[in-house]
């Protein structure tokens, strides 16, 4: 009796482990595809908006502050819409394929991302403001450590200037446009995409196959890596990687992206002051 009972339990345990490994594999594949989709959406959006604007106003006028600000805003909007709208639409098309059986049809969920996943389902609080100020200190320390570590490599240039899209010798209305683009629009858009959509979705996926703490760690690292990659520059990538880790921690603690947005705004605001006001590069 005992031997039969034992034998009947072992196959069930083994099959459960197999299912867990398959589910983990699917989540890892999803994470890779999601990161590639984020990068591709941002690049494609910039090419589409840039091409259309150059066709309309010409190459020379495109480089002026106002068109640059419009290009940046439209690129972020288009990329964000592609990221959150196209995947559910692809799922819908897949569900409606003729060879899609009734058994599998119910498994395909056509859901657009929720405001909870984006981290904007609550109002900003004084806690968010206070944590963003504390977060900027943590970010500075972490960035200094990482930059000092990477500086030992000969191919790493910590002093390389970042291409921000604007001439730093701007005044009046043109400087205000640069400020709105770099200090307001960019932080909001990037936090919505990375600490909102990508981190929110990864936390949902990885929490299904790992413990809560590991899902936080894995999600924060992957989001921060891809956030560094899209900046296309080693020293900037390492710097924003550090900021992203702090922003992910703030997202996890508060449940929203508001503290991360404020942190991002403070960081970009300080950089704007040094570049455009003090002229320190």
C-alpha cells in the first residue's frame, strides 16, 4: 500500500516541476520580446516622426528648437501608443485566425494595459515628493560608484558629452522649449514607458513564477538595463541605469510612478541648469 501511494505521488510532483519550468521559460521569453519591443517601438517612432517632419519642413528647419521639441513630444506619444496598443491588437488578430481552435481561443486575452499596471491609479502624495528628494541622493551615490567601476575599462569615457538634441546656447522662448522637453516631457514619458508599463508588466509576469523579492530584483534589473541601452551611450547608460534602479524601488514602495517622475525631473533639471545656465559640460 505504501509503495503504491509513493509511486502515485512522484509523477505528479515531477509533472508540476516540468510545468513550472515551462512557465518560467515562457515568462523569460516574454521578457526578452517585451524589451526588444520597447526598443523597437522607440526607434521606429522616432524614424516615422522624424521622416514626416523633414518631409514637411525640411532638414534645416527640423534642427531648430521648436521642431526639435515637437519631434520629441510626438515621438514619445507614438512610441507609447505603439507599446500599449499594438500587442493587444496582435493578440486579437491571433485569436480570430481561422485555424485557432475553440479550446485555445479562450486562452488568448485581449486586454489593454490598466492604469494600475502603469502605476497611475492613485494621486501624487507628499510621500512621493519626499521620497523623490531622498531618492536623488541615493541615485547620486549609486551612479558615482558604478561610474568609478566602469572607468577602469579603457573603452569607457565617463566625460563623453551627451547628445540632448538642443544647442545649449539658447535664450528666452527657445530655452523654455528645451526645459519643457528635457525636464517635463521626457521624464513623464520615459517613466510611463519603463517604470510604468515595462516594470508593471514584468512584476506581474515574474511574480507568477518566482518569489516576490526575486520578481522585484529581476524586473528592476531588466528594466534598468534596457533603459540604459536606449540612451545609446555608455556613460549615459550607466548613469541612467543607476537612476532607473532607484526609480524602480520607488515604484515598488509607493505603488505609483510619481516619485520616479519627480526624481527624473530633479535629475534632468539639475543637468539642465549646469548645461544651459552655468554652461558646464
